[in-house]
């Protein structure tokens, strides 16, 4: 799509958003119900499209990680929306009484969304659902790395919505750059930190506010008090869901020195339980593209070349290769501190294991690096747990499990620092894409004139009383 086509779509949505500023509950519900119908009637087709784009990714994985998440979001939003839309009364200070004040919640206007390939349905439509709940118009640019899914989304949304309500634009990175340069009222981006920087610069030229859902290196801390087998199965699930191609997947494990072998054994058992085979297993997703597969292999080659020990975990003894792109899980022990493996987000089924000598050392390691999108802690020692929670900052935390905080609709989801900014999910997402307009309604009994010039004795008396009251 050429730039003029993008501009025309944007202009149509912009004009509609300004002509119909007040978006009533009934219309918002109608749009959300149309989205629910879209998912109910086309869920299987969307799962097949995702499978075709990945090569290997089971429909069941798309059902739980994409479609179920969206259905939960829709259900929660539809129930809560009447409450979220209501004006919020705020208390009025004495010097402004008997006036009253409230926050009027209004749509921002036109919201742009740039979505990634790893959960191409959920991460495309989740922000769209939230933006529609907030009364906005939406333009969506899905990933070119999942072309079948993106094309199907464009087709289905084109049938369910008018172009000035929701529209999908298809194209490559060049189109994404043009898209990010449009003067949206808000721009929502999910993807890598590197691309997030580019998106933020493009948006800044228009003073467009952004929500950036990025990634980074999410640590997983194993405390000395934890049950290793229980921790291993939950870490394996969180790491290997979608073959590690998850923004909040555990990126590395910190554990007490001397427990490395025990973790290796427990993790191997966990992998065998979850994935009895790797190659040809429909439940074990493929790496999205040959380029991404080669990058992961290069990370391993560099680490091994610098002295790291690799533990390849393939219970079926049939390691997937470049053809299927089903990459066996790998634990990495002794990776060099300056290796790419420990300094880049992995986004694949590779898990470095790092020993620590004290809890202070583990906390110090995390705090010396960019703040992560997620942090995981395993153990039963509540004092150690609370120390980690108090002394580290991350986008979110799950204790004694992985990934699960993202499924809680009343918890905001988002990053901090290099892992992103702005939150969505639940009311936090609704408010992110809403203008909370402050309104003060002055009473005829209000005495604002007490502060008018000319200033004199009466003004000094009033200010003296207020100073004592404060």
C-alpha cells in the first residue's frame, strides 16, 4: 500500500473520530460483539493460518495462547465497560467549594497498532479490542512474517467493520515506517526493543503518545528453598511455549551455585514430560523463519566457542533441523559474560543457567542490566521472595510459576525502561487509550472573586486563613 493510500485511510478515520466524539456504550458494545463473532466463527481458520505461517504450530496452542486470551479479554471488557465509561467524581478542595469536579472519560480518536508475529492473532487484536472499548477508531499493521494470518485478519476485519472504524494495512518494514509516521492520537507497538526505538522516534515527530510493549531478558530466580522438580516443569513450560518465542519467556535462570546439575536433570525430565519428541511433534512450535533459526544457532556457536557447555534436550533423539525449524531445547552453562547469549533477548528455546553465591549477588546481577519485562521467582522462603520483590523493578512478576501474570485481567501488563512503557489489559488498558478530561463545574456561590485584584487587606486575610488551613 502506497503512502497516499495510508493517508486516505487515516484521514477517513480522523474525520469520523472528530465528527462523532461521543461514542455511546451501545456502539462500543456492538463493535466488541462483532469482534467476538469474528473470533467465534473464524477461530479454526485463524489457527490454520498461524499453523501455515509457522510451518509447525498446533491449533491447540493458538487456541489457548491467542484465541482464549482474546475471548477472556472480550468477556471481561464487556462486563466492566459500563463502569469504566462513567465519569469519576473527585473531591474538591475547600477553597474551590461549593463547586464540584469530575473526570470525563472520552476516546482519544485514532489509534494505530503495529503487531508482531509470535502470537499474531492475540497481539494484533488485543490492543484493537481495548481501543474499541475506549471508543477509538483503529488502524492495524500486522507482521509481514505471518503473511497468511495477516491477510486473513485483513479480510475478516474488512467484512466486520467499516474502514473508518477498524482497518488493516499490509506491507513490509517500509510500510511499517510510514505507518508509524502517521499523526495518530496514540500509537501502540509490540515488538523488539530495537524496532521500538525506531517507532518511538517516528511517533515523536508528531508528538504522538505511544505504548511500547517490548521485551528484554526476563530473569528466573531459583531460591535455595524451592522444590527443583516443581520449578523445572513450570520453567520449561514458560520457556518452551511457542518454542521460546514469547516476550515474557524466562530468558535466563539464576540459581544457587552447586545446583546446576540438579537443575539440568530436573529440566531434562520436564522437557521429556512436556515434549516426548521434538522433531515432528505438532505441539512443539517451529522457529518462525530460517533467518531466526540461523540467529539462534549462531548464538549457541558463539557461546560454545567461548567455552560454554551445551546440554541439548531431545527426548526422542531426533533433533529438528533447518528444514523443519523445530529446534531442540538447549541449556547453556558457563556462558561468557560478554556473549550475545547473555546480552541479547534470546527469543528461542535456549536457556542460559547462571550460578549465584548469594541473594545479594543475584539481585545485583539483575539490577546491573536493563529492567526486564518479567521476573520469576521460585521458592518457599518468603523473606527471600520479599527481598527480590522490593529490590528489583520489572514490568511484572509471577511467583512460583511463569507467564501467568499476563493472564490476570485485573493486572496491568507492560514494561519499564528498555522493556517498554505504558500498560494494557483490563481497566489499565482502557485508561491508556482514554482521555480523562478534568471538568470543574463552578457554583454560583463560589467565591473566586476573593482572589481577584486589586489585592488588599481582604486578600491578605483570605490567604492567611488558607495558609493556616493548609
